[in-house]
C-alpha cells in the first residue's frame, strides 16, 4: 500500500507530485488539468476571514513548514479538511491567523519557504521565533515569489529580490503586473505557480501576454526546469498550492 505524506522541503518536491492542496474555488478550473498529469487535488476550504476575492488562496490559509509540519488557519479547519491532512500523517498546528480581512493582517501565514530559508515579515509572521526566518518588508512573501528550486526564484518585488539575492539565491526580477487576479488590477507570479516535480513548474496559464516571457522561460531552462501550462488562459493568481507526495 502506498504511503501518503509531505515532501521534506516545502514547495520543493524531490519526485513527481501525487497530490496538491489548492483553494476550493479553483478545483473546477484546474482539477482536470492536474488529474491529466496524474495529480490529485485536496481542496482547502474558503477562508471567510479574508477579503472575499482572496478567500480561496491557500497561501493565506495553510503554511507547509517542511516534512509533515503544517500550520493551518482555524478559519479553514473543517472536519473534512483536517481529516484529509491527518490521513497524510500531517503534524497540524492550528493558527488564529489571519488576524484581519485586509493586508497586512491577512498575511500571517504567507511566508516563502525555500529550503533552509523562510522569507517573511517578522512582525506579521505566526512564527516570529523560527530560526530559519529572514525578515523582509513584504507580507505577501509567498505570493510574490515563484520558487524555481532551492537556489533560484522569480519575483516582481524588488525588496524580495534583494533579500533573496543577499541570501545566496539566483533571482530573476520581472516587471510588475501582467498576471490576472479577479477583482484586482494584478496578481503575483508566486501565486500563479507551484512545483509538480523537481524539473517541472506548473503555471496556471500561459505567459503569452507577459513582456518577460522569454526571460522567464530561459531562466527556468538554465535551472533545468520546464514550465507546464495548466490552461490556455492568461496566467492568473490562485494563491499557489501545496505539493504533496505519494
């Protein structure tokens, strides 16, 4: 019998992903494409503590710390969701975050975990004493960063780019915008992407309208990563996803 569980390194699968956690509002749109890749879906319930436009963004509701450690907002801790995670042997810590419906009160769980580094605004983070934490100004750290591998990332946020470069990452800084988020004038590339294998990066849609498409694709290629476009739509922000192994 196959055992379920989480990858050792958050956001960085070391083999093909078997399942992902995504917000329930996006299951109908992306579930079919993921299933065609052999990837199942666990729906994270909508978070009614945040802006309704962001209620299905997993990066505001669940934070994978690596291994089986998962911090989950009490707002989405339904019996079904917790049961599904417990069935994967998750070690779940419930958090009162988000503490408000608007930024930055909604960003307590939105940390970018990249290998042994965690980038987040320490004053907002639910884990301010975590030894791996690197303090940054950006509250939406995870949403603004597309994690390519343990030593590479793409972002449009210049403050995040400086912090990651100072920590030794190879960073591609792209132009702001050109990513859809319903109800807003723009979304972020981290919220529109997630790894589904060591060499595969899933993107919610195409980069056809992005002026830095070529640079992004070449950057991925230079790090041995191929883009997988889940839909034919313009790339859109879903608050990313949590990859799970089989």
